[in-house]
C-alpha cells in the first residue's frame, strides 16, 4: 500500500467522488515538487498514488484536488474550484490517510487511519 492514501466522499450525495484529478507535491524551499498523481476511481480512491516501496522523508506535503472537474461533470456549480490540503510528515515512515469530505460549498479533512 502507498504510504499516503486518500479518498473523496461527496457528503451531499452520500457517494464517492469519481474522476477527480489529484496531485501530490513535496515542499522544497519556496517551491513544490510533484511526486505523483492520478484520478479517483469508482470508490473515490486513488490507489497507487506512490509506489508501495516509496518512503517519504519528514517534510511538508500538499495534496491538490481538482474539485471543479467533479462539479462540472455533475452540472453543479461548486464554490471551491480546487482544494489544497497541506500536511506534515514525520520521519517514522508511517502510513497517512488524507480523506476529503466534499460538498459544493464546503469541505473538511482529517488524518484517517
């Protein structure tokens, strides 16, 4: 399993958000280095965001969710065209799950298990 996993749930519909582009970045000084990405599947998940063997060093990371793609596909006007979740990893190499709970006019996240 990838060290970092995610899923998106559309809490208005009570369904996974499918076909949402997601990109993972690592902060390097004042810039962001792209590490991986893809689109969510029918379960709202992005398997293989990173290769299973990749262990990230301690640092600050950003997951970029292109929510406008999802809202446009559903003929819905969303307030947030994208969501960036910035988080910090320690050096332990633990698994981090970063879910996104989404509506057209709000979102929330937490560190999952």
